């Protein structure tokens, strides 16, 4: 099904928008695809939405935080529920699936393409030995996602900090563009770009070796001190320092989505549970649960962080993105080539005949794709379980923290939302 026909068949458009959809289709497609830079006044996430009685029933979806009210969050992304995504992709094969998904989910499109490729390969050839996915491409594009969010979203959320013209000065000389018309596809080029990013960070931003900086600044108190010292000249440090007094005091309960595990058997069992839930419930991806409860996922819940004892706050959730940007730039290619543990995990698991589940740790957390092929190898059904649906669950840690606030604590609610970084519009 073409995207235009899918939109008309799935969503209710005002008459004038139906009449002019062909003329306005690029705009409608951009809205459906979660364009990253569109903003509404007072929003802490992305994307304007079409006007309906319930904004979360629109094309792109939306979340709304309600301080002092239970549930503390209302909203959804309709494209993820009721089998809509499966209908859009039905009958597609191979690279066409990845292209369509990257048009629907333009934020972190690289991660969706990666998951689609892994899921399709596992569903088509379940007996084939799983290949270790190329790491550099995932690391590079996740670093780009972090850099773009830090450079564009953070200053917008803290517009009172200074003139807009100064907010991008710190990026001068950065070898990694915030957007790329042609995604990098060669592993060697990706490693070279990551090396250039490390060199730029060390010489122009950190003013010291990246690994030494991480050793000195990884702990929250040490990082807060570094941000305070560098805030006058470095915008990311200024943003984190401005957030710190409030965000450090906000401590939503952490229940991590810890389905990935160093124990392969335990990981497979957990992934099969999630795969079964996605297969049985077309709306599971909108309100997911892990072991019967809501969970959260992000740069602070990576598999490699499992043994760390950090007491997480809203501020540590925010600063985890800056830390991971430096970590990704500092990855040693030789260590990866020799089979060392990945900084970001990804893979796939065959579940049944023509059915598989793929996963990928990306900028906002753990992304999952479930696929079912028909007897001819064409796509029959598809589900996407994204980080935002975990983190903005109506009974999750964020929702509970927002519900516990006074009704007029709008600034605090916005700070909490920024800590979880939704990939769709979020209002308070």
C-alpha cells in the first residue's frame, strides 16, 4: 500500500485536507514521518499535529503531561497500534520495507532500517548463523542523533539562557553534520568519521583525551562540576548546568527494561516473551509491559551499564546522552574487530516459521521490530516497539512522577519530559 492511500484509509482528515492531499502530500508525509524540527509553542517534543478533538488521535500522535492528575500522561501514536503499520507494509519485500519505515520514522531512521534488515534476514533464513552486525554505522548515526538533540533541542527548551545566534558556535569545525542527505553505508568511512569526531571533541570541546575525560567526569557530581566550570563557553555544559538544580532533585523510580543480558539463554527467553506479546496483541506496542510492569529505556539503561550503581535522577538521564556521545567517539575499532563487547547492542532472533524479532540500542533506548512473512516471503504483518512508548507509558515512572506534582508545577513537568526525550510532540 502506498503511503498516501494508507493515510486516507487510516486517519480522518478535514475535507479541505482530503481535497488538497495530493498538493499538500509532502507536508502531510513529513508530519506522518515525525519531522524532527517542527515545534509548537510550549512543546517539549517534536511535531505539530492536525487539529482534532483529541490531538493524540492525529496522524503523528502526541503525549500530554498532566501535573497533579492521574494518569500523569495521556496520549499515543496511532500508527503503532491496531495493526496499522502492518497494513502499510503488507506485501512489501526486502529493502522496500526499510525505505518505508525510514519515511515513517525519520527520527533515528537508520536504527529502523537496521532493525528491519535484521528482522527480515532472521525471518527468511532462521537456520543461518546470526552475523555480527556492523557496529560503526550504528555508533556513528547514534552519535549524530545525540549531537542533533543536544545542539537543537536542548537550547530550545532553555531559550532563556542566551541569544539564539550563539547557541551553535560551539559546533564550529565539527566533522559530523547534524543531518546527512546520504547516510553513511561504508564501515570504514564510519570509523574514520568517528575518529574525526573524537579528535574534534578532544581538541575543541573537552580540551583533553576523551577516555581521560570520561574517567574524570563520569560520576554525576564530577560531571556537574565540569558543566558549571565550562558553561560560560560551551552550550551543552550551560544547558546541563542550568537544568541541574531542579533536575538533580527529581528522582523518578527506575525500573529498567533489562531484557538484554550477558547470559544468552536469559536474553533469548526475555526476547521471546516480548515477541509473543507483540504477536498476540496489536496494541502492545502502544502500552508495553516488561514482566507485567511498565519499564523505561534510554542511554542510561544500556546493557553495558548494568553493573553500575548510579542513583538516577532526571539530570543523570539527561546527561547520559552527552556521556554517550563522547563514549561513541572514543570507541576503539580494533577492540570491536576482535569481538569485544559492543557499546550498542543489536541482533535478531527467529521466533517461528517466517517470524522474527530484531533489536537495536539507539539514541532514545531499545528499539524492537517484529515481523511475520507469508508463505511466499512477502511481508504479512509488522510491529514496532519504540523507546517513547516505554518511557511515556500512562502507568510508568514518568507518569507517576508527573501525577505526584502540584497541578501548577508546569516547569517541573517539562524538565521531567525533557529527561525522557520523546520522539513526538509532548505538551504540558
